């Protein structure tokens, strides 16, 4: 028998309670209605009902395995009905044999036993139907839960795969830009090229070992961002500065790993790289009801090259936030005169 059912304490307790209630009801019927003696009523009720319920435990096999494609198919119902009739027949003969053995010297009771065979059969048929229904519902509920769990695991696997694909999409994009910078530095500044190579190696060591669905404290993400900015500072020198305006109480808030790096990369590409003057990237946080708001702001020169809007990085962030939190409005961007502001809302 299914170990998950036979060792289910709640099921066994309920089954025993139901058996006891039916036994008491049958005892009351024999004792008060048919006027049988106390001993006869107790013995008949105990032997009949407990033997029936013990045999019906094996009926679980029938409900679970005597089927073709589904529990509600005709072959399943037919097989269950045949098995039920066989069990009832075996129960009637077994009960009669045991009771005849105990009360063989009481012809009046033996005659009563034979005269009530139809009543016992109908009562057993009704009880068998109830037990069948309880087994059917238990198996159906279990299968529904298993199906839901499988669907949930599949959705999680799809979500994780898509997130990993999004994360992997960023790495070649970032590496390509960095290698181009290193290549340029090797010509006129080999020392800076070596420095940038070392910083890039440290950054990639951190970035590549992160799981796409992993969450990290904001303080950890800011350390990664600073490492990224140091890489870019080797290339842009004094042209690039940054400022973090983060309340200390916000540092322990959990955020998706590497969610901020594309924002900073976007700021460097459209702000620092295109600006003829030194530019500061500002990162600030703000607690709003139910969420942590992270804002990255940078100046850009609209006359140098027209700002083209969102690219791979911001689109990647939006998709990651959608997959993790199930919302599409957590990333917002806006342009105010010559400043570009990108804000991420992280649900707490």
C-alpha cells in the first residue's frame, strides 16, 4: 500500500474514528432495534464493521491501480465496482463464518444472521461506496498537488533559465567594451592596461559566479559597483566621478545580484563617454511604502549625440525584475533637461 497514505497519521486517525462511529451505530441498531443481547450486539458490531474496514484498506490498491488512463474512466469504475463486489462477498462469508463459530449454540441468532444478509450487503455496499469516494478524493487531491508542484518547478526552471540567459547577455556586452578599452590603453598606457585587466579579472570573478536568482544585500552590490567604476575610471580618469547617497539603514536591504551594474554602465556610456567635461554619477536610495527605491542619475550632453533611449542594459533589467517580482513597472527612466534618471523599485 502507498506508504504516504498508510503512514499518514491524520488519515489513519480519521479512518479509525469513522470505523468506530459506524461500529457504534451498528451496535445501537442491533441492541435497540433488533433487541439482541449486549454480547451479541457488541460481538456482531465489532466483527462485522472492523473486519469490513480492515478489508477495505486494500481497496486503496484498486482505486489507485485498477485503471487505464484516469480515475474517472469507465474501465476504472468497472474494475473498482467488480473489486468492491468481490470484497463484499468475501466480507459477508468471513463475517458469517466467525459469528457462526462464536454463537453456534444459539439457533435464534444464527437464523437472524442469515435473515439479515441482504441488509448487511446493502449496508456494506454503502460503506464501500463512501470508502471508495474517500480514497478517490485523496488520490485526486494528491495528483493535483503533484501536478501543481511539477508546474511550479517547471515555471521556476524556465524562470531561472531565462534569468540566466539575461544575465549571460550582459557579460559579453560588458567584456567587449572593456577589452576594447584595454586594447586602446596598451598602446599609450600599458600600466593602465595592466591595472584595468586586473580590476576586470576581479569583477568578472565575482559576476560570473553569481546565480541569476540570487539576492544580496545592497552593501554587497555597492561594492561590486565600485569595482566596476574603478575599471572605468582607469579609462576616463578625472572625467569620471561618482557619489553614493545611501542611508546606512538601507545597506541590509536585499536586491537581485548585479541588478545595478547595467544602470552604471548605461550612465558611463551615455553620460561620461559622450560628455566633454567631467561628470558625476549619483546613486541614491529612498524608502517608500513597501519598497526600496534606487535612483541612478547622470548628466549627458544632448548636443554631443542625441540620447537614443533604452538599450540592452535597461531592457535586461526590466525583464529580470519582471521575472523575479512579476511586475513590469519597477524600472522607470526619465530625462529632465540634461540629466538622465533611472530608478529601480525593489519590493521589500
